[in-house]
C-alpha cells in the first residue's frame, strides 16, 4: 500500500526484518567520482547506483571558487540532500500515521563564511543550516511540531549535520 508516494509495505517489511536482525537496518551508501580537468566540462562527476538504476551526477565549484557554473556546486547538493532526506523522513512519518498530505514544500539554506578557505581567518565554514517544510494537511500545530522533531531525529542527513559524526579522510597516491 502507498500513501503520499511512500511504499508502506516496504517500510513495514524493513521494520519487521530489523526486529529479528538489527543488521537489516544498516545501509552503506557509496559515491565514486572523477575530477575533470577538461575546460568546458563540470569539474566532478559520478554515476550513482540506486535500486536497479543509476543516475549521472555532475558538480562544478561555485564561480568565485574557480568553477564555470556548469552544474550545481557541492553545497547545493548538500542542501538538496538535506532537504530531500528531511522531507522524506517527515512524509514517511505522516504516512505511517495514516495522514494524507495535500502539498509539501521544503526550503534548505546555509550561511557560509569562506574566509578560512581563503586563508583569511579561523571562522567556522558553515555558520548556519536551516530546513523549513510547509505542509498542507488536516493536522494541528502540535502534530506538525512532533513530526518536525521526529524528522530531525530520524533523518540521517539531519543527524549528520547536527552531531559530530566521525569523518575519515585520506589522500593516497594513484
């Protein structure tokens, strides 16, 4: 059964598997990309597998940082990922509660101080990140607030932004 374009049977099946095997609730995602030094092309690209399909994504640094504006920049993809993940989590919660949503719109924004990248200071790179979701549904403000908190706690992307998640980086010889 689907509600709000969410496959509730799939969510239920995952929950049932995870009750028996906690490992079933764990996922690993991977993006493997390539930098292009060719003039006139976006600087970074990757083919990303999802389900039985794949999508070709491209990114270009913002124009002031040496890109040509040929594709979204990495921070725009970050905001897109946050908006999509938070919204999907909120819609899944509403759907599991049996609520029909007439309309859902999301705005994700950040405030960035690039001084550190330019060697001009030690200010935090990202000063603020915000997500605002507008929901048209027959629910009261208390339920909307509960959904907002549950989505903040249940969205992996929001969790990553709000908590110090270990980041491993390595640069190695090709």
